[in-house]
C-alpha cells in the first residue's frame, strides 16, 4: 500500500535514473560539449577548447601480451610519455584546470579507441597471414568503446595519479625514484605517475648515467641493485648489454614459492646468482644504501609530501630534496674529516 501511495505521489521511477537528455549517446555527446563551452566562457576563452590530437606510433607499439588489455596499456604508456615531454605548470584558475581535465579525458578516450583499432587490425593480419607453429585461438570479441570519455581525473593536479603501495593507504601523488651510490649519495632523482616500480629500472639507470656524464665522472657503475618490484627482463637485459651487472630478485618478499612459469631461463639464473655467497654479499648492500636514504628523507626530515602541483614542479621539488640530502652528506663528511 505504501509503495502504491508513493508511486501515485512521485511517479513509478526509482529516482536514480539518468535525466532524459543523457539517456542516449547523442544526448551525452551534446551535454559533454555544452559543459566544455560553459567552462570555456567562464575561463574567458569564449569558445570550446581544441583537444590536442594524439596518434599512436605503430612502429614503436610493442605490447608485451597478445590481449586487448596489453594494447590499451601500451597506448596509455605512450600518452603518458607524451605528456611528460609536454609537461607545463598547473593552472591557478579552477575553470582552466577543469578544461584541462576534460581535455585529458578526451585524449584518454582517443588513445583507447586507437589502441582498440590497432589490436583488432593486428589480430586480423595475423589471422590472414598465419603463423606457423602457433595457434591463434578464438578471435577476440568485438568491442565498441564508449562514445564519450569515461573515468576520473583529479581537478587539482591532473598530472598526479592514485599511488597504491601494499600495506600503505592509497594516496594521490607521484612515485619518487632515486639512484643512490654505496655512500648514500643520490645521483639521479626522477618521478613517475605509475604506482608500481615495474618498468622504471632502465629509465632510472639511464638518468644516473646522464647525471654522471654531466658531472664529468668517468667511472661507470659496475652493479645495479634493486628490489623485486623492478624485475623487468627486457630492461635488465638491456642494462647488462651495456656492461653493467644487475641483481634483482624475480620473487617478491611475500611470495613463498616460485611464480608459475618463472622457473627457467633468466629467472632461474638470477636466483642462482643471488643464492651464491658472492651474489648474496653484494645484494645485502641494497638495504644499507637506498633504504636509509628514503628513511632519512621521509621520517627524519619529515618530507613525506610535495608542496607544489604538477609533474614539472614536483620533479624540481624532488631534485631539490635530493640536492639538500647530498649537501647534508657532504657536511657530515667534512665534520668527520676535521675530527679525525
């Protein structure tokens, strides 16, 4: 009886339905366009902003997997790399930041559609040409991307991302990376917008080599030590081919057994090296080099968040922190030399 009374009073709708003009693809497109035009007028531009077109370079498009998700992942990585190269300060005006957030959502949408098209074209080409000795399996189900951008974007700092670390609360920010010498001197300080450390080993090593060259240091690193999160076989092989030994355990500390499929080749070789007396002795230095540096910065100096917005600003702030850390190390060295 109560339901019938409420239906007569308020209608038979549940109350959480989309407004009538948003129930069709055309309506959603028009609403999205109108929202951008309102923001443009509020920001004083007078017209809808143009979204920079982004084209995936198929020659550089080498996804690690055969599934659609791998192609989408590579597309997002290419877009993030482009944004890193084109990084600019975060706007002060809220309307400008909202416009930039909308533009980035549209770019994300463009890349998703391009990666989807590229994946289906790649699969069709393989099916047409055939690959001897390989089974293609079932063809992928056709997927129609959403006609309008989806997802979320931080409106205060659209360069930042959600950072997830096991055992720690999720925060909005950046992933700070550092390359440290045995004497706890930071030789490279970089930031990324991807939470896992996977894929960052080679870029950080390359940054360290660049900084050493700029400082006219001719001695090259002999060994690179990193924790299991940095395991990336292709990058490890690339660094080794440059004459630098790499020690990275293929298994995380929380894993009690060997990951399925990771029991041969380079995985088994690295385990043998780390289990040897020499390898074990070398790898022990990691905990006494890089770990104390981050502990000193985050806990002793209480520098646990960035004060500025935007990737460029955060990077400059992180490098300033690294420089002051090195100055403190230099000061301690001078004091120790004077007291000897």
